[in-house]
């Protein structure tokens, strides 16, 4: 096990810079998820850590060792790929034993490690099958087995669950997390699925266009998005964002959105007249007696909760309620934002407006 | 209007834009299969069956009379040492040329398997030998092998590898290998093309996984590339093998089976019996024997190596 430290990493393809001076510090035993939309550079960052891509400048250290220019095989890492990358002509047993066969590990030891990995991943019945004879979930497990048999310093996962169906994805998610809790191996995991990131990570790293936008525990990021991009990217349904302006009302500041005056949290570091985006997550916009009047356009019951898509003063907003009311489209509902959970973003810089301490 | 005409109108939305003759719009398979079937029957099946039929006749070269005597040519073939010598020459030629072409083809394909600038041009240049007619290639090498002014012989003399008293194509021990080299020059690019197609179609991920698993490039080649290419290699061996087995042009142009019968292959011997001895029934017998040999070897190969088309 080891830490992974990335310092001022730049990656260019020709003239195109895809990673801009990335700094990342993964502590020993941590589960770090790189999250971002397609093309944000998260896979490139992972592949550069793996040594499958060379870096243009900057340093990568695994443990105490600087690994710039070190061949992937000499980094003592293991990687799980999106489409499994199993060796189709080898049986499951040989797929898992391959790395140890190459390093000339004694046969008995290989046997022992393969059986150990197979028992952890419930792969014993499939050891003598070929990958093509397995289902997607089983193949993914073989890929993980191949990674864990070697007891590497770092696990790298490159969107490992993207090819699985929804139910299996949830199941494998839990298995990977369980595996991490058991082995405590430092893990860097790439995904574009925010639910995966939120549920599995110790630390989530949100990336966009080759930059790190925000880093933190899942709840930190969810509760305190540092900018508009993070706020929009995390959460499903997404945060409601209403364009407005800060105005003074009596001794308090409020946000004027068209004809509405929305309450703001105390001690907000904003100025009167500032153009802002008023952000409120759907679960913090609750139906109540004396709220803002909105017209329901669509009602989506999901079971545990009901999503209400409404028109509110020229904006489309979503509210989530756990109460089972018999709402119907075109009805008027009264919604109240919980003021403590209101987020305010500067309309010019997209950065969150912080509270004064 | 009959049914076909109604259908024809329906298909064009009720309007007759192009009036194809009815047989050209037939949905019955026969009109479509007929031309190819006719070609196959006239130029493929009939000649084979006729050859087989011919092999059951004994020809008297003096009277030119052919008499039905089914076992005559076949027992002659079994006792004919030249046939068995030709079998040995053909198998030697095929296997040696195949091994060299396969190894060289794979090696060159590995070198050319790159997206870097200029490699496309190299890949295109690689195919040039394939467009030279084999007979012309034979003539070209005949000149280059020539004992008095051929460039290849000259260089080999200078290097002391061969003696001027033993010209390459006129010496029993070197003639066959010399012809094989010509075959290698002309047909290795074909192997390269097949291998390249295979290499470029290989998925990248397993190689990245292997690199992380600790494989060197050479280990990756033997543990991944070769097994993953096995089907394609088997197919290439089959296609080239059959082609090599019926080698005629180089031998005919360069050595005419000589010196003696040192380079006499089965097809060359068939040609000799046919054109020089004019023993058509016996030539047919040797030809049918050659065909059967190829069929048996090819099918055993397909079974053993599980080749799929």
C-alpha cells in the first residue's frame, strides 16, 4: 500500500493541453474518485498515473518513489478497465495468474493467491472457464480478481461499471466498496456517474476541461459546491438555479428573481445589486402552506419520494417531497426554500458566494 | 395484368419509372444463380470430371488411340519414381517457403504496425512485388542469378559463398532454394498484408493490461499477440500453402524442372507429361492426384487447427 502524489502534472497531445497543472494527493488507503463529464481528462489522469500515457511535465510519486518514465510493469499497480481487457484465449485461472506467472512466482503460491482471490469474489466455479463463457458481471469480477491477486500498492479503476446493467452496477458498487474496506488498498477510481462517486468515495475529485474544480468528501461537495459547475454536476435531479439580483429589504438582503423576493442565508458576503444565481436543491424546496406559488407541470412519483416539476416565475424548478399527496399537473403548489440550504453563485464568476465568518 | 406486373407496379408506388424486363426483377433464385453456376460447371466441374474420366484410359502414343483401362494410369503413378520425387520437391518447396514467408511476414507486419507519419506509405510500397506478374519475376531473377552477369551471383561469388563453377540455378543443391527465394520475394508482402490486417484489428486493452501485469514486449508478443492471431495465421497458412503447392511459373521460367529433376514439382511434372510426352490420360492422372493431395492436406490442416472462414 502506498500514497499517490501528483504534482503540477501537465499532459499535452501535440499542441493540445488536456491536463493543466494537476495537483492531487491520495493518502495511503484512501478511496479517491475522479468524477467529471466526458472529455474532462479524468481517464487521461488515471492512465498517466498507470504509466500508460507519458506526462509532458510534472511529477507522479507512488509511495516514496518518483515514477516519471517508469514502465507500468515496474509501478506495482493494478488496473481494472472499462471493457475488462481480459485475455480471451486464457481461462479465468490463467487470467488471474498471468502477472504472477510472468514474475516467476512459485506454482503453489500462485495457486494459493488465485484461490484466495476467487473465494473473495465468488469466482471458484468459473476458474476453468474462458471469459467468453461468463456474464458481464462475472467478467468484471475476473478483472478485479486479476488486480487483487498481486497485492499491488495502488488499484486503478477506469469506469469499471459502465458496461453493466443498472442492477448489477449497484451490486458491484457495493462489492468494490466492501473489497476496499477489507483490503484497504489505495484506490483511484474514475467514473462519470455521480452516484458511484458519492456512494464509494472517501474523497471525490471533480474535474472539468483538464482542471480540478473541487476536492472533498462526498458530503462536503454536495453541501458546499465551490462553483456553479460542481453544483450543477452533483445531485440528481440537479440543483434549481434561478437568475436574480441581491436587493435590500428592510435590514436584510434578499434575492430578487423577477417579481419574487427569495430569502437568503445570514452573513452572506454579497453586495446589494450583485447579479447572482440562486441555488436550491430540490429536496430543500418543500411544499408548505406559506411558500411561493408554483404551477405543477409534471409529477414523477419514484416510490420513496415524489418529484414535482413546476413553473416558478418563468423558471422551471424541481421540488422533492417524501409526503404522498395527490398532486396533479396544472395545480398550484406552494413551495418554500429552506434558507439554510440556499446556495448563491456570482453570475459573472460562477463562484459560490461565501458566508462571512 | 398478371401478379408479377402488379407487384412491380406496387413496388414503385404505382408508377412505372423504369421498365425492367420481368426476368431482371425475379424473386426466384434461379435466374440469379444461373450465370455463376454455368461458369463453375463449364470451367470448374466439367474439366475435373473430364480429367478423372480421362485418367481411366490408356493412350498409345504411336497410334494415338485411347483405350478404356481404368487401373493402367493409376498403377503407373504408384510405381513412377518421378511422381514421388516431385511430391518430395513440392512438399519441401511449400514448407520451406511457407515458414520463411510466415516468419518474415509477421516480422515486417510488426515493424509496419504503427500510426506514425510515413508508415502508410511504407505499407503501400510493401505491396509492389505483388503487382509484378510471376513469370516476369521469374525472368528478372533468372537474369540476376545468371552465372556470368547476374548481380546476385556476382555478389555471392565476391563474398565467397558460392563458387563460379556451380551456378545457382544449374546446381542441384542450390536450385530449389534459389527458386524459393523468388517466391519469398514476391509473396511475403501478401503475408504482411494479412498479418497487418490481423494486428491492426487486435484490441488494445489486453496489451495495456499485460503491460501493467508486468509483461515485456516480447512476453506480450508470445503470450498475447500470437495466440490472439492464431486464427488469422492459420488462414494465411492455408491460403498460401495451397497456392505454394501448385507452384508452376517460377519453376517453368527459371529452371524448367532442372537441373535433372531437382526442381520438378507435381504441377511441373504434369506439364511435362502433358506437353512433352502428350500422354493426356497420364497427365490427367497426375493432376487429379495433385488435387487429391492438396485437398487431403488442407482438410487435415483445417480440422487440426480449427480454421474458420
